C-alpha cells in the first residue's frame, strides 16, 4: 500500500528541520509529515555535519535561534548546556559556537516538538528522485519506494561546485579532497603541500582543520580574485543612523557609492564598516528585489565577490589563525584562474593564469576543492531538480540561479504559475531573494510555508 502524508519535506538539513519544527508546532490535529533525508542524522546537511571543534558558526549564538519569534532560543540552549560556567550571557550571545553544537540543538528541539505535537513526523531515509503531479497532491518517488503527499516542500540545500579545471575529473580521490569532506581534510598528512582552490568560508574551514591537525607544510590559496572573508567586529555595533531605504531608488553602482560614503561617515562617528553591514543585513532581500534585472546582473558581474567577503564574515579568532599562518609564510594567496589539474607521479600539477596572463605552476600533494556552493540550478546534478525542470514543474530562477519562486516560496512552473502545494526554502531561492542561505532567513522562510499550509497555530 502506498504511504500517504499530508506534508512531505524533501531534505533534512537545517532548512528541512526548521520547516519540520514549524509544521509540528502549528499542526492542530493528527496529521502525517514526512521528512526525506538520505543522511543518517537530521539537522546537519552540509554546514553542521562537521564533528570538528574548530569549525565555528559564522553567525553569533544570539542570532541562530530556530524560531523567528523566540530570538534567544539557541542562546538559552547553549547557556543551559555544560561547558560555559561563569561566561556572562552577553558574552555568550556574541560568541561563535562550534557548528556541531547547532545540529545537536536542532535535533533536540525536533524531538521536543515531536513530543508536543498532535502531528506525527516520520523521517524517511531516502533521496527523492522525482515528483509527479496528481489531482490531490504529489507522488514522490525514490529508489525502492513511493509515497503520496498533499503538499511538498523542497529543501534540498547546497550543491557543491566541481573543481573548475581541465583534468580535475580524473584526479584520484586522495589527491582531490572536497572541503566539505571534513574527515578527508583532517586526514591530510602534516608535511603534505596543499593547494586550496576557492578562498571563501569553505577554504577557511579547511585551513582551520589543517592547522588544528598539526599541518606544517605550505598551504596555497588560489582564486580568481584572491579575496578572503573579512572578520566580524568585536564590538557588535550597528549604525542606526544609516537608513537603508534610501538605497531603493538607486542602481547597483550608486548603491555601492552610497554605502562607501556611509562607511566613511560611520568611521567619523567611531563606528567600523561592519556596523553599516549589520544595519543593512535585514534589508538585503528587499533591496535585491527592488533592483531591476539588468542592475542585478551588474551586481553579479562586478560586485558579488566584494559583497561576499564583507557579508559572509568570520569570527575574529578565526581571522587571527589565518593571519598567523600568513605571517609565518605558510599560507600563500595566489590571485589566478585555475586551468588544469593533472595527477603526476607523486603530486598534483596545477596550472593557472593571473589577470596579467602570467602563468602559475604549482606541484602539490593534495588539491582541496573549496569552490563552495553551486548557484546555477542546471549545474547542480540533483536528479530531483533535473526531473522537476524537465517535466515543467519548476523553472530556473532569475539569472539562471536557483529555482523560480515567489516571495512566499511557491515554486513557479515552466509557465510561470505559482504552485501553492509545491514550495521551496533555502539557497534555491537565491535568484528571487538573494539573501537566502543563512539561518536568520531560513527560519522565516520555514515559518511562512508552515503558516500558509497550517494556519497561524503554534
Ligand atoms: C560550510 C558551511 C558553513 C555554514 N555556516 C553557517 C553558519 O554558521 N550560520 C548560518 O546561519 N549559516 C551557515 N551556512 C549556511 C547554510 O547553508 C545554512 O545555515 C543551512 O545549513 C542550509 O541548510 P539547508 O538544509 O538549506 O541545506 P543543506 O545543508 O545543503 O542540506 C540539504 C539536505 O538535503 C538533502 N537532500 C538533497 N537532495 C535531496 C533529495 N533529492 N532527497 C532528499 N534529501 C535531499 C541533503 O542530503 C542535505 O542533508 C553555512 C554553509 C556552509 C556550506
């Protein structure tokens, strides 16, 4: 007999778990909710699957609550768990907890929500391959099974980008290590020379793990722009004098000019540039939506890298580790585009070229792919997304990134029709919302979907 659910959530990473929490909380009658996730543990996905203590959240504890209306919930959880005796609550709120703690928190809250809800949450250990529309909902298919659900939420999260180089596909596994393979990075020998391709947050994770594992050899960092994430301000200030609404009528260039001016004005008042970014952060989605498409394209072409290093910041203690390694000469940044990666007798030979066309050749023992999240939906290699696109149940998002959806997460089909019973949360909404990857946005998206399907409840 076919399994039948009221709601099916596809993906049990942080986003899917936040959605399950919201559905359990808002349900006011017995109903069946399925949470499909192939990984053994819920709430981890890519970001929180790390067991490494050096991998910290890049958002302070005080802002990582699972609930939009209970902003201190994660702080309360952290404070009530052992290991922080004598640490003032204010200091804990501004601290950066190990990411593995966050998965434990989500799982604990999920368990509590299951016990308190009239609804039943049924985790299904499977990767959904296809969705087929029925008159009363959807049939979900996976290897060895199928189920029916009246409403389906797609929360399949972050896809890794393959190493962008000729020859990369034929590199043997121990030579090419994925930065999200946390155990693989930790297994790199201390005297092995390493090149990390990509200089964003996944690079930072890999460097921290190498440093924590006693790595002694040189670490090369390679990216086209050579820009590294910047650090949070230790003072946690917000520039309240700045009115982000003033940016709405402006195009990309004028907005950036205005922001630079604001940073200078803030500096004159003794505030760091981070205070301006903090003020801006809650307005980013609205600002993105108010940019005309050609201005969004301009942002993606010219400003996105600079935006990323200012927006996706690291804990000050993490920046100190990077600076120490750079000062000792063990960390070397190369601004160049990788062309080729081939496996030699005892090493990987990398060739790249810089902006000035000068070529760069590196022989290293391992290359770590830290190129991060793939935004182009056509390149994500997720069979479910390919099927949804192929069958016209979904369409690529603006600029080919993510999936087309409306502001309430309804997926738009190939003809642009919003589907009330097929919704999406997380980084797949990047084209429509831009700021759609971190917990402060995911928890709101999860709430909006649960509210739409189950009413106000909770
Ligand atoms: C390394 C890293 C560190 C980060 N640190 C932070 C941080 O400190 N704070 C913060 O707010 N944000 C952070 N982020 C942003 C992060 O993306 C979100 O916080 C959150 O983890 C995203 O969760 P997700 O569930 O959308 O995606 P994912 O973590 O990618 O989870 C998606 C899940 O869906 C499953 N899945 C995929 N396809 C299918 C399918 N067809 N069927 C069933 N299941 C499927 C996958 O197995 C996976 O478990 C970080 C991101 C990364 C990559």
